């Protein structure tokens, strides 16, 4: 049995034809339509028609707050045309197969718990360092979604405890994602906005650029503080880091150094978070979306 698995991002729609064990048989991507649901659904219908004679269902990973039980997108993240939309019902009019949807970071967490870095963990957290910061939380062996399907929306965490009324707010999603790191490097090197990407940051850091290493240290120090907060809140076995920049060994090295620093200097003593890299990297959302689909249909999950 095969499934069409679709990971919708702000710039690209990744898709894969997968079997039940998450083995990828085919894959590709197309640009994400930026303007309308009509254009978006047209892309999905095109993909469905390509594979309709082979698949038993469609599994979506989507940005935003997702009611995965009702198939409803409460918010669409950067894709505002998906706000307050019954996506499953709308797509199913044109693609008459079982369809499921789940939040993208929760899909990443499902993938890691199924076959990745959270296997065997009763309690674990996945932190996805994308443009912003996504999260998935496993408690007592189950994905925790909260009362309004918004658990793990780490981008919304306010990071300035000394904030005064009337001042700008600071969110983890603004400063803690990969774009936040790039902005810090642009600032310290006095470069124009949006002139640096993550790959360039780590090329400079690996070459020993002192300014970039200073910015990376400050960035990962703030990450380490948030990881201690997550450890305090959920006491996980593991915190797994995903997103494109997580592939860089230097990122994990700096995070570990700053975790050690905090453990040595904080007046209170908690278990130091065990931080690992996500196993599935850029395919995590696809694998997790498939796992969610298998959970939601009668097909047993191995």
C-alpha cells in the first residue's frame, strides 16, 4: 500500500510517494502558491492525479495551528489563505481518498518518536529551528497537543521577562529561528538585511571568523536558556533539534558548551538537558505526516 505524503512549507511543497514503513519511492517539490487557496488546491489536485491509481490516502504536514481530529486549519502560519479553513473537506471534494492533516513541527516529533531520535523515550521534546521555531512535545509516550491544538507553538514564547508595557515584544520565533541567527550576523558584520543565509553563517564560523563565532555563541546561549526552560517544564529524556541548521555539527557543539556553562553558573540545579540532532532532518515532516495518517486510519502502525 502506498501513500501520497505532502509537506507544505512557506516556499515549497515537498511531496513523496511512500509505503507503510516510510520508505520513499518517489519524491519532488513544487513552489508553494503564495496568494490563494484556489492555486494551492490546484497544485494538490495535480499531485493527486499523478498518483491516484497508486495511493490509499493523502497525508499532509501543514504550518499553523491544526485541529488534526476535525481536519481544520485554525491558522495557516505564513499561508494566511489557510486560516479558518476545513482543508480536509475542501481537498476531498477533488481527491476522494482518506486525507489527514497535522501541524508540521508535530509531524517532526511523530517521526522522531516513531523511527528516530526519540525512540524509547517516554518524555521528549523536538525543537525545529526553521525560519521561526516549531515544537513537538511527547509526554508519557503520547504527542501532547493541548486543549486548543497549540501545544508546542514555541515561536510564540515571550523571551523578555523584564518587558515594560508599551515596549516592543520579543518572541522566541523572531530571535531563535535560523533567520534570527542570520540577523545577528548581519548586525555584527554591518551587512544589509537579508543578505546572509545559514549556509554562509556556518562557512564563516567554521573558518574561525571571530565576529560570526561571537554571534553564534550569543545565539546558542539564548537557545540553551530556552532548553533549560523546557527541561524545567517537561523534564524530558531528550530534546531533539531539527531544521536546516541542525545539520551543522558546530551548532550542537556551541549548544552543549552553553548548556554546561548554565549548569555551572545557575544557582539552582536541574538535570542538564540531553540535546541531540533529529534523525530525519528535512524528511521529518513527511515521515511524521505518514505516521499520523496511519494512526488516524484503520491501517495499523508497525
